[in-house]
DNA sequence: CACATATGTAGACGGTGACTACATTGGTGC
DNA sequence: GCACCAATGTAGTCACCGTCTACATATGTG
C-alpha cells in the first residue's frame, strides 16, 4: 500500500516541511493545512502533534536554536580569545545569511514561550561561557551586548539591508570593538 | 446624523487604530476587518486606502520610522560626541521599551517594501550623520555596526529578554565600546 | 486476543483577506 | 447652478485557514 493509514513520523515530517516552507516562502506562508497537504495527510492531522500553529512555530524555533548552538560551538576549541569570538560571530552571521527567516522566527518568539525558550536560554548561556561568565559572580552587561550585537547583525543580514559582501567586514569590526571590554572583564 | 456615509479621515483613523492594536495585542491580532469594525466602517472599506493587509502594515511601519527618527534627532544638538551617541542610543532603547511590537514590525519589513523602506533609509542615513559620514568618501562598517547594536538591544528589550532595569547599563556599555572606533574614524 | 491509547480522517464553524457590483458623496468643468 | 465623474463607502461572495468534534484505524500491552 502506497500510503499507510499511519504516517509513522508525521511530527518530524511536519517540522522539516515547516522549516523548508519557512525558509523558502516566509513565515506567513506557513499554514497547518498547507503543510498537511504537502506531507500527504488530512488537514487536521497536524493537530495531533501540535496544539496549534504557534506550537508548531515554537517547535521549529527550538530546533533552530539547537542548530545554531551546534554551529556556534565550533568556536569553543580555538586557542585565542579573538579567534573564538571571531568564529562565534561569523557562525552567527552565516546562520543569518543561510536561514534568515528562521533566525527571525527564533528571536521573535518572546519569553514565556515553550520549548523554544529553553533552547534560547542555552543559546544565551553559551554566549556567557564564551565571555568567561561564571556563576560565582554577577554577570555584567557584556553577555547582553554580545547577544545584541550578533542579533542586530543577523537581523540586518536577514533583511538584506547589510550587503552580503560587507558582512565579514562588519563582523570583524564588531569583534574588534568587543574584544577590549571582554579582555578587561576576563582579567578582573 | 451620527455616522455620515463618508468617514472623512478613514485612512488616518485606520493607521492610528492599527498602531494601537499592534501595540496592545500584537501584530497577529491586527486584521483589516477588526480595524474596520473598531473604526465603524464596513468590512471592506479599508481596502479603499490600503491595497492589502501588508500595505497597511507597511504604512504603520513607515509612520513608526518617522516617529523614531524624530526622537533620535533630539541627540543632534548635544555638544560632545559621547553625549550625542548616548542620547541617540537611549532614545532608541526607550522606543523599543515603549513600542516594542512596532519596532519589531519596522525591522521585519525587509527592503523592496514600499513607504516603510523610504523611511528606513532616512533612519540609516541619520545614523550615518551621527557618525560623521560624508558622501565624499566610502562609508566604513561603523554605520552598520551602530544600527546593528541598537537594533539588537531594541530586540532584546522588546522581547523582554533584557530586563528593563539593565537597559541603561547595556546602552552605556555599547556607547563606551563604539566611541573609540567612532573617534578614530572621525579624526581620520 | 481484548482493549485502551495513540494517531489519522472527515466534516463543520466562524473568522479573514480579497474580489466584485452597487451606492453615495464631493469636487470640477461648463 | 448643474451635470458628470472620480473618490469613497457598502454589501455580498468566495476560498482559505485554524480549530473543534465525532469517528476510523493502527499499535502495543495486559
């Protein structure tokens, strides 16, 4: 039989199809019914796996954070602080370039959300680690500033207002600006 | 007669009602029909003034940029560069705090848009002026970095991930970081 | 192998954007 | 003045969407 009654991995298929739809046609085009048709199930089948459309978006965003985090972690091994920061920032910018609408979704889902918010917390914690934040002292403004700068660059990239060929230049300038403050913080 | 056939200023009323709806209930709650009802016209009347829902959002975003720009211009008169930068950044952060969803809308409408994109261009030009950019030489990465940093902070503020009581601290740190690079650029 | 549960289907309902045809108004040229 | 026309608002309609409910089928556990 070509299409068994039970799909088998409908949840994953919906997440993947949703991700594709998001990246290709934008978040507005992402409808539960459209995804259902695309995956080959009835129009209400997605509701068995996601309470509503927002829950699906939340799950897609959570997966996006996981993906972003795994790319950012490529910076952890590098020896110098500058190299780590640069690699971290470049990975973030690259993600924005390749998955703009997804990044936009990830940062538009505010706190109070579900799974995405947990993943977001890990993302912010990762930035803190990069800056040498420790639990035994108060965190300064730097983690926020790092996150803001990267997210801002990502937003400009995703919206196309920052030309692709100038991304590296801006990222490098950002790192050069952040570095002194981070070094001061680390040596204190 | 209480309700004349012609509203008289329907376009403005829709913009204002749309702005209120956006700020109070979020962009998802903003529907043409809801606005029409709220303003007291028939469900299809808004289409006489806006081609579609996106056109309305675009117009609201354009008005938002005009508003933001007028607040940012309060920094132009200050004497020291640091004071100008600080005032500029604080005004931006305050706007994010008071009109988060509007700011989010303004920066989610990518280029290729209509009226909003013109206003956005003036916004970016204003940042360039603050940094002493001139038409007679190529612009460096600084204008982008300034815009990215402020937009990133604004996004964190609007989403609630940056606690309100820490906004000033982060803004000041951002200014302190940007300042040396800007001074170097200006004196060259 | 019975039966509870998870998963998928089919139909319905109200809300929404957008299109069309029609009604009313205000301004312009004569 | 006034005939005409473009601008503005109305009413009806259609397809699409999210979501709910009742029902069908598969799965796995005692």
